[in-house]
């Protein structure tokens, strides 16, 4: 166990050697899914909030397929985020989880919501954090911005990784050398960059396929899901990637979900405001 209270763990999920970070021992189980920026992982995307939530819950944060964290980069992702969701299903099955709640940031929130649509009987509660990916599946339009260009413009250099993190995290004191180096190491390990590219190709394939893209059109499915499963949406008031206007539009389309603004937080709400984020999630899961 690290001095942060986060444990590094491995599991074979349907043949994919999968790394995950774990905090806490007892209580309800919460599966936390990181976002989609290069080098992201359970630890780098959720690391500040994991030990806080671990005081009350068992929290599991897997590194996704697609070149993320330490998980096997050779795992195929032909259907992009649909493949990532299938890996999430394999992960929870490998750990023999029956019922649990899901927390996801950005692309991770999309995977969590899609898993809940496929397995509503197993998901107790759903927490969505600042997800432009979900907003897009709801038909909400947002013009490209500088933060998006920083995320998509990662070229494998440490400077580009620093710019990527500065686009996602408002509180620059959170962007430590360790965070930059950990994500840079994950993003540039053998096979990771190619896996990240294949994930992007899979996402584009689904968007362009006339049958598969129907699975990403959620105007009816997501409102129905939030009527069935208690859903919390967190959004940062200072998010420069998934803009607050996008969050407001999503809130209007999901009246049955509870929506909470986190003052001064950016796209990684859980990194900018871990104490506030943990307090809201704790109350929601225990309520």
C-alpha cells in the first residue's frame, strides 16, 4: 500500500491483464472510471478522491484498455468506448461484484452510463462528472476550444502532457511533477501510444457506422436510465473543456438526475476539489 492509502492491484479480466487502484475495505462498492486523456489511469484520474471515499466505501479504479495506465495495451478496442465498456463489464465480473455504484469522469462517465444501460439490475447509483462525451450522445453541440485542442494535440512529449493537464485541471498546484511524470510514463510505455490511436479509430468507426452509432444516441435511453437509477451529475463552474453551458444543457435534458455545481473546479472536478467532491458523493451514496 502507498502512503496515500491506495493499493495497486492486478486482475485478469476476460484475458486482459488489468491494473486497478483500490482504497477502503468495507462498505458499499464504488467503481471509479477515469477520463480519456493520454496517460490517464485510475490513480492519476481519481487518486486524490480515492482515499477520501475509501473511508466509507470500497473503491476500485481500473486502468482502462486503450493504452491507459498499466493495463495491457495490446487489448483490442475495435468499437472504441463500447469496447471500453465491455472491459468494464469484464473487470467487475472478474472481481465477482454483484451490485455496486459507478463513478465516471468524462469518457469514463460515458462507459459507466452505458454499462448501467446494459446492466441496470447491477448498478445501485450512477455518478457522472463533467462529461462532454455524454453531452454529445445527448445531441448537445459544443464548438472546439483550446482545452480540447490541448487534449487532442498530445504528441508524446512531456511539455505536451503538461499542457494537457493544464487544460483539465484549474488548480495548477495539483499538477505536480509526479503527476506529469506518471502520466507521461504511462502514455509512452511500449504499445500505449498505438493503443491510444486505435481507441480513437474505434470511436470514429462507431460514429460513422449507421448501425453502431445508434448506440451512442441517448436522447431517450439516458433520461429513462436516470428515472430508474439514482443519478448524480457533478460539473465544475470553471471547466474549460466541457463548458458550463454544456452542463446546463445536459441538466435540462435529465430532470430526474441530481445536478451539483462545484465552484472553481475544472474538467477533473475530483482533482480540483477532492474534499468537496468526496463529501457530495458520500452523502449521495449514503442517502
